[in-house]
């Protein structure tokens, strides 16, 4: 049953297996790092050094509102300046010394003490101040900025999820404010990959959308098994075809990787418990197979609007302990670099350029009208606990694979 997801991409792949990408095609690889900017080994420079390439972009995330009062009663429109310096979203601390772009993901995921959460807390003032900060990054550093606004909104694990009417209305407000205050920022619309074909209820229209994206992950849920070449493209094919291709917009794989699981854990589809994970392949092969389904000339040829993909360089506890990283394990890193080398040698990759002086000039937090964002207000963690994330087709795909494995 490993062919199920691959079939979704058949109309593209069947006509391009021996094809090459269009003339001038360039693909950008970005990263989303775990840890704060000052965590040893997790800075852009450290990651570039391990990889041997200067990534074209780095992703960071912020909540909107970015902080609450100590009693979680009052939302403030700006981060706490005293702590902002430690956040990865403070681009002034990036030490890569390149012109890598900024891919800023914004989540409406905070909760007031009274239970108010999500989009209900997002005011025009907060959006305006976010626009000032995004604009300031470009003005002071020269870096290109992408804004991935409230992604995976079709998922019930987001506190703003499954609310298409309110989502589209908020998007229109955000888009209007961004165009006015930060017109150079490119706005990315990015549902989860399992958006149902034909469901246009979350689509805000092209006026305030510059690029289309989606999230793509592989999870075996108890079995680490071989990943078919068409898995990733089969996962993103619907969003690519019905939005990027239809409106001729660049397409981004906004976050992606394969989850190398270790046990114990639970299969969220059938509730089955695993004391340990079954390994059909080794971790290096596992990650190599996933990334060959993205970083490959036939994929580039089949999906010529592909612009970039962001490595989810994180290990965390989910249904199982899931290691998505490609640079921590030496064998995985070597396998991943071999995949990159093949497409880079063929001339398909675009990397960041080193900048004069070895460091991009820093950005600072704009202190515009700081009346409601006094640094004397203590910062407290305000992010709501994440809900379990659905993986759509992967539910069926992984469950069938486990059943087949156990039946052998």
C-alpha cells in the first residue's frame, strides 16, 4: 500500500520522469532551527557550517499578540524588548553573515485567562505593529521578508483552525495593513497538505496572496519504513495544482521532514500502543528517501513553480519521540548532503550570498508609540498547548503499513 500517496502525483510525474526543470530553474533551501538564537550550535552560522552550504532562508515564528500581562488578562502588541533579543525572530542576532531571507510564521495561538483565544485577540493595531517590525527588517538589513500568516488553518490542532469565514475576513484586514505599511513583504498562504480538493473556503483571493505553501511530513506511527519517491509530491499535489498552478503563484513547502520515531508511543489512528518502534530501514536511508522526493530533478520538472522548502530541524515528543533533524546524526547528515550535492552540481540550487563585513547590519525592535508595550511588564509564556496534529492521508497510509508489517 506504499503507493497510495504517490498516486496523487501521478499526473505530474508520469509526464516528467525523464524531463528536466525549465531553463533557469532555481530552488531555495531554508531551515527552521530548534532552540533560541543563543542556544549553542543552533545559530544560522553553525547550521550553515554543518551543512556546508549557506541556506537561502531561515524561518522563525512569533505569536500574535506576542505577549500578555502577568495575569494573562491584557494582550500587548509588541514583544517584551528585554527578552526579544533572545528570540530567533529577532533577525539582528542572526550570525550567518549572508543575505538569507526571513520566513516569518505568525500564529494566533495565545489564550487569555478568560479563555479568549485565537483570531479573537488579533487587532488592527497588533497587525500594524507587526508590519512595522517586518518592514524594519528589510530597511535595516536588506533581507527579503516572507510572512506566513496563520498557517495550517484547515487543521483542528490550531486555535484558529476550522473557522474559514473569520479566517478570510482577518486575512483581508491583515493584507490591507501589510500592503500599506510593509509593501515589500511577500505574503504566504499555507494550509496543511490535507486541504480537501475543491475546498476554497479558506482562500482569501489573490489580492493579498503572493505565494502558496503547505506543510509536508512523513510519520510511520510505530514503524520507520521506506518512503516512496512520490510521497512528498503526492502530499502537496492538491494545494499546488488548485492554488499555485491555477493562479501562477510560486509554491513553498513551508515546513517539512520525516519523523524518525523511537518508542514507546501510540498510533493515533487505531490507538495501538508500541513499546518500541519497528525499524525497516536505517535513519540515514529514511531521511534520504524523504528528501529525494523533494530535491530531485524530476520533481523540479513536474512542479516548476516550486520555489523553496524549509527543513524542520527539530526533535520533539509527539505520538512518539520524533527526530526530524538532518544534521544531528552524522550518517543522516552525510546522506542529506549527498542528496543536496546531486541537485546543486546540476545547477538547480540557489544559496545565500555572503555580505560585506561578514554580517548583515542588525535590525532593532521598532519602539513606535510604546505606550502599551512597556518593558516593565514581565513577559510570561502565553502560547496555548498545541492540539494533536492531523496528518490526513498519512493516517491511512501509516496504519495500513503497520498492519501489513505485523501480518508478515
